[in-house]
C-alpha cells in the first residue's frame, strides 16, 4: 500500500481507550487536531524564536493561537464544571485525550493551555470552594484568555517543595492571617504561563501553624499590589510556555482565597494536585510521541536505501518496531492509570499514597519511553534528525522538559519506593 492510499493510523491503532471517551469529547478532540494541523504545525519552526512573545509590543501569531485555542475553540470553557456555566465534567481519560492533541502540535502551547485546570482542581478536591469558583467563573467564561498559574517551586529547592513528607519545612513562601486577610511574602519560579497569568495559585506555609495545618494554597490576582515578575527565561524548548520569577511582597488577599478552608482538606488538595499533575503531565509526552511517529513515518516512506524503501530493510524495521512498541507501552500504561483515577470509589482517592506513587511511576515511565522513541526516530533520520528542517530535534528537546517538570524523576522514584518498599528515611 503506497503513501497515498495508506489508511491513517488513529488512536484505535495504538491504545487510547475510545470506549471511555464520550462522543462530545471525541468530536472536540477532532476539532483540536484540525486546529493543530492548520494553525500550529505550520508555525512549528518559528515557535522557538518567540520565547519572548509576552515582551513584544506588537501582536504576534502566538497571541492569535492562544485566542483561537482558548476562546475560539472554547477550550477555556471546559475548565469549569457545567453548574458554573462551563463545559467541564470530563474524565481524566478524556482530559488526557484533549491534552495529547494539543501537545502533538506544541508542548509549550499545551503546557500553558492546560495550566488553569490544575488550579481549578484544587478548588474542587476534596470539597468545592464555591466562593472562588464563583469569582473565577466569569473570567474563565469571558472573551479574553485567562490563565491561572501554579506558583510552587522556589529558588533554593526544586521538587522538595512539593514533597509532603518534609511537612512544609522546605517552603519559604509565608502566609500569615491578619484579620480577614492573608499577607503573603516569598519568591516563586518556573510557573508555566507565569508572564501572562491573571491569577496565581501559591503554595505557602502558614506562620504559627504546625503540620498538617501549615501547608496552604492561596489564590492571588497577578495585579495585586506587591506582586511582581521577571522577564521570561530562555529555555531549550517549550518556548512559548513562559517561565520565570514571581515575587510576593506583603501581598494581601481575602482569607476566603485559600483553596480549601479546612487545613486538613487543603493538605489533601495539595497531595491530590501533585498526583493529578504528575499523571496528566504524562499526556504531554504522549502527544510529542504521536507527532514524532508521524514525522518518522513520512520520512521512512519517502527515503530509499540501496534501491528499496527505507522501511523495508531489516535493521530499520527493527528500530521502527521499537518506536511503535514504546508508544503502545506508554499509552497503555498511561490510560490504564487514568481510568483508575476516574474510579476513586474502587481504586482510592488522589491524595492516597498509592496513587501518588502510581502517578509518579506513570510520568517517569512514559517520559523514558518517549525519550527512547524520539531519540531513535532522530537517529534514523540522520542529519535531518538534528536539523530544524527535519522537525524532530525540537520534539526531543521538548520531551526532555516534560520528563523533568512536576517534581523531577528522582523525587518520583523516591515516592514509588516509599509506597512499594516502605522506605522511611529518604
């Protein structure tokens, strides 16, 4: 079968569980795929050069992509539940399918594009924060792009800030309650979408409180007095997802801006957010792997070695088989775990240690399989693999970032050891 008559490989040819995705979400995923094909992939080679798009005075094509994705297609509306006017209610499996489609186009676009629902989850689990949901709903449902960034990491420590076993001792951003207001001081960095963020979800320790009541998530408007940000960092990839420094100096917000008013609920929310973050972060490398597969498939279809199609040589077929096998293994593991997360009554809640460990294993394993698949693809393409013209080297750079975010692979391995081997002192 030649290239012009070959049936396209779709999600059912790998291991995306179509039977767990509603007809509405499936249709929306098709819309996202068309959007990526028509408006994102055509700019793939330029995106690295627009790492400073938020600092440019002129409106660029990047601004248009954000507007069309979040407002035009309505992605932003899916971040809120239906009873608050949104189009939400998707399962973990369905959300991951949406993430995968956008990440297939550009990892940085997906990173910022799906950062807000991570914070919305903190307002939904374990209880609803009706006050903040009502305040944020009109902003998310409006005609403007609205970003809620998660301010977690701090300069002195990486993943240890989100290691709950350390009981908040590594969190230096402080919040104290004065009357009906929180007063926040601290320094955060690396938050996705930080430069264009409208609000921040800030991980703090509460002065005067002991664990478990000392860890809090407090929502802060980006334009609140005392909030300031740096210019974006220039990174090896994920360029249009801006990252940099955020400073909070005597920032005051209402006491109702805590994600969960009960301290024990807020700790559960923090742990659940880590679990959700690690699990859904694995959907981004899946999207990159799907794009790498498409690029490689087109390459081996159009190249010859010794008068035969490249893919018809045994050594090449061996490598192609490994790439497809890695995608199958990654997608199978990921969606199996995602389906379990959608059934907490059977498999436990996201703040339980076993689910933190599972999400950690999924993110590590998918990242490793993705790195192997994309690296093999790049090598098969020879010089085209490491040239921008070949469209593969950017995928490898982006995938490495995807392996590191949300705690890093070392902390995730420790979480796995803690649960499965009872590790206590590490």
